[in-house]
C-alpha cells in the first residue's frame, strides 16, 4: 500500500481531523499479519541509514507530534530499532529552560538538527511553539501565528543544506487516550508516565485539535511534508512511519562513496607492507 499517497497532506489543503478515522489500519487485519512487513521495513530502514552514513552528503530529520499518549515514544523506538545508534539520535523537547527562553524559539531546535550522514528523531519539536503556547495563551496570537512562516523558512534552510524532513502527526481519539491513561495507572512500571496534568489537558482537546489542523495546513510543503497517521492502532502507526522514512531515504539518490584507484593503490601498498613485516 502506498501510504505516502494515502496519508500525506497536500500543501495548502484544508485539514479536518474529524473526517479522519483514528482507528483506520489499512489492509492489515492484525499486528500478526502486519509483522512481516514491519520487520522488512525495519531492515530496509537500517540499510538505507547505513548507506546515508557512508555517503555523508544528506541528513534526515523525522518530526513526531501528537497529543499525550499518541504513541510517540513507541514510534521512536521502532524507527531507530534497526539503525546504527552512532548515526541516530532521539530528542524530546520539553518546557524551555531559562537560557532557551532568552533566545529565539528556534535556537534550541537548530542545535539538535542532524549532521550529514545522520538521522534525528524529534519527539515533539519546534511545533510546540504554535501548539501549547497557543492553547494556553502564553504568547499573543500575532506572535504564534507569525511563527508558521519562520518555521517554513527554517525547514527550507535545512532542506537547502541537504537535510530531508518528514513530519508525522499521530492522531488518536479521546477514547483511546483515556484507555492508554488507564493502562499507565494500572501498571506500576508506567506510573511515571502519567500525571494529573495529563487529565487536566483533556479540557483543551478541541483547542489542540484546531491548533494541529492549522499548523499542518500552514506548514505542509512539498519539501517537508506532513503525514496524518491514524494511531489508535499502535502497530499501524509504526508501519506508516517506517514506510514514510523508507520512501524519503529512497528518493535521496544515496550511493556509496567511490574510492579512486590511487587511493586503493595506497591501501594495497600499506597492506603489503604490513604483511611483509610479520
């Protein structure tokens, strides 16, 4: 299935989340039936990442956004599962520190973007600065609304430096979120992942949905696309993200670096000298 065509947001299109089924899981009947494809995707992501790491001409930035308990942590683990950890990082952007607030809102983000040959996964990102700050009225509308253009310029800058960007909004229903909260409450090993503030934030559910719709509509570009990923079914969201990552890396024209004959001759000479010395 071509998830890129099915779930990608066309630039300039209106986004209405209520028209999307968060429990949609494509042609797959179950996790068991989807597992061979998932395993194949994980293996292929590892192959392509290795190729990009060897070439060191491109980088990949994967952005994950979603409401609390949307499954971002699980997707992070899945995406990096088959990758070389030397060339992959996961960053979670929480409430800004005092030092970060003393700079522009993109300052802390830019420092964590991937170098050539590497992959960075952002678990929440610069998009928090048009989400939480809007919903909770932490900055005036003329400030947060002006950030869409700044974000687009920032991502264009990264793209011009050979950093491919792919963005995923993990979309779950309010009922599914409550179910996941309960699982965390019932499991002592997950108590650290739940707090009273998680429940209080549900009062702003509609405000967040509107904020997500606006940010996706304003920042979906051909170069830095958004996918809206139905995420009530966790394994399906991982299939979609993996498919998107593979598609993006496959389109970079990656190739192993060529070593010229003179360099190969030097290597052969060094090897011969080493062997003759034994």
